[in-house]
């Protein structure tokens, strides 16, 4: 049984209550690890450590020196990708071939922001006063609280940690209470790279205790949150306590639309990647599929045949295409939603049940439900599982209307060989990320984030780094004269 302590101020520490909680391997349903659960005192200690580090040694480093630390984090990820991948697979059930690849690719995010650390410049202003020289600089904000969900943790941590450190902030990362092991293995690696104590702190605990205390802590000035929309509402309320700058990366119910002139084989692969990749446990999962009426039957037939061939199994095996779901709660939530959808008229086309060929583990069949309208439960709400709702449309205008008719706006997929169609639709769709004739890609260069209930702020890309800074404006009086009437604003 693995036992993980909290990583605070460069040391491993048991929570002050000595309480531990357990994690279950979703492929075996067996308890495999325990985690020290942070309480109010531990959170306070972590934030104060980050604050002391912010005011101390870390703030004295030059930007390129901070960059070199980020490069070291990238190097250690690449060197330990297999180990990190195996741990993430054990804890979350996500396939090893993806977790291993991701751990290594995530290094690129650290390299990207390492390069940016010394390229964020201020400016000299063309000020409208002859005796003033005025310039701006970008300053770090202070202590960042990063709240991470259980899926894609290495990625969702990198897009917060790397720009935060590049700009000179310090951080407390709260790993989810579900499957936090990858972040504590990551802590073991960063512990070896010689960062000043307290620059990175990694804790875990329950959201409504540890998460709440962290995001309302008076010394926290920036909150970067990824998770569900209901939790986000708590985060915004918590931030009323410290008036932090908040960014929210939330859920989605992303539409994928196939026009009749699409390359069908490519579109089938796109749909498969969008909803069955990572067993649909992705915030950008393309869970609403719209098919133009002329190709509806043919496309669905081919999709069913592709779905039938998906290999479900041990997430550690290379040939596996879909592993288990991460938690039992997801499994039952998905079952309930499918049941309600069918009761309300949805037609089950494929799957819809637990995968019984494997006796242990939270496996669920890839599922396709045909829906007359997209107001049915499975077609409307985020399920975070391999459940695809399929609807028909007629023409571009209806496609746009349907794609936008949901409270979320994270991602969208458009498949068509007509570039006019793809450009018009991608412009009209209210989503932060649009994939044309492809799906499910990430890059440190490409901003990531949503519209509407999918949140605000962006992660990855050049502009993000500025979100971890504040502009300071400095006025310098160049006049030889003494200041005139001090009672009038100039
Ligand atoms: P969740 O909202 O339940 O939990 C996310 C994190 O918030 C956890 O660390 C949890 O402990 C913490 N938390 C819970 N209550 C809190 C509170 N009151 N105060 C502070 N923190 C609190 O989400 P989840 O189930 O772990 O993850 C799945 C969700 O995340 C889905 O909705 C998914 O779409 C979303 N997600 C979004 C993105 C994105 O980039 N847009 C990426 C991945 C996942």
C-alpha cells in the first residue's frame, strides 16, 4: 500500500490530524494508496510557506533563472514519463499509452514558459505630459492557488504552474481527492531540482474543506481552477473573501457536426477520438453529434461498426483502446442518465451497460443514443463518460443553431470538405476551441478555454502568462522645477 504525505515548504508532512483517505484502482476496484488529508492548519501552513517564498529568495531570482528551473521540471518529466504514466493509470484508469505520452509531452509546456520567462516586457508610454517619463512593468501577483480535477492532472497542472512560476509567483496546488497520486509523484521529482523551499507546495483534501479554505485564504491572490461548473460557483464565492483574480476552466457538452460533404472515414475517426478517447472522460469530449440528414443512416452504420470494434480492457496494455471509468459514482450517474433518456424517448443504438466481460473494474460500454431532440438528459448534460447522443440536422443554419443551443461552450468539431462551410460555422459557434476535420489536440502554443458556462480565462499560449502578472505603472518626474500646486490633480 502506497502512503503519500503532503508536500509543503520543501518537506513531506503528515496532516496535523494524522487523517488519511484512500484511493482505489478503477481497473481492479482494490484500494492501493492512501493520502494524508490536509485540514485548515495544513492549508494555512502551505499558503504561508508560499507567501514567505514569494517575498524571499524566489523574488530575487532573475527571469532567466526562473526559466531554468522550469526547464529542469520539463527534463525530469521527460526522464520519468513512464513512471508517472504508470502511476496515473493505476490511480485514474486512464490508458497507459496516453498517460505515458502525456507525461512526456507535458514537458513542452514547461519549456515553452521557460522560454517566455524573460520575454515579457513592459513599455514606455507616449505620455501626454512633457515633464514625465512613464513606463509599465509586469509584476508577479503573489501566491497562486491551483485547483486541479482528477483527469489529465499533469496537463492541467502544467498550464497553471509553468506560467505562474515564469512570472515569479509561488503556488499551492490542490490535487483532487480523487486519484491524487500523480501529483505527489510529481512532487517527488520537483523536490530534487533545487527550487527554493515553498515555491511549489502540493496538498490534497476534500473540496469543501481543504479547497474552500485554500481559495478563500487571505494570502492567496490568484486562483486558477479547473473542474465542474457547480464547484466553480463555490470558487467564485470563496474568492469574495480574498478578492483573488480567478480563472475558470469548466466542463463542456461539445457538439461535433458532420456535413454531408465530409470525408466520412476521417469523420468517423474524429467522432471516435472525441467521445471514446479517454473513455469520454475529457472536458472537451464531443458528446453531442449532429449528422446532416442525407448521411444520417450511412454514417451511423459505420460509426456503430467502428464502436463495436473498440477493445475494452486493462488500461496498462498497449492494445487496449478504452479503459475503465475513474470512479464508481460516474458509472452510476451515467447509468441513471441513460435510463432517464430512454424513458423520455431516446433510442439506444449501441452499448448502454457496464462491460461485463471483465469481472472487476468500473468498465462501461461505448454507448450511442439516437435522440429526436437534444433536450434529453444524456444529450444536454455533461456525463464525463463514453456516451454519445446523436441528432439530425438539415443545412448549415440549423447546424449552427443546434450547436449553440447548450449552456456550455468549451469545444466544437466541424467535419466538411468545404472550407467556406468550416470557416462560417467555426466563426458562428460559441466555443473557445474549434476543431475542423480533426479533434482532441493540445499544445503549449494554443490557448485553451471556454465561453458561457465553460468558464473564463485561457490556459496555454502566450497571453496566459500575462494572467499571472499585474501591470505596474511608474511615473518619473523629469522636470527641473519643483511640483506646482499640490491640491490639483495633474
Ligand atoms: P470537481 O469540480 O468535482 O472538482 C475539481 C476540484 O475542485 C477538486 O480538486 C475538488 O476537490 C475541488 N473542489 C470541490 N469543491 C470545492 C470547493 N468548495 N472549494 C474549492 N475547491 C473545491 O471536478 P472533477 O469531478 O474532479 O472533474 C471533472 C470536471 O472538470 C468536469 O466538469 C470537467 O469537464 C472539468 N474539466 C475541465 C477542464 C477544462 O480545461 N475546461 C479540463 C478537465 C476537466
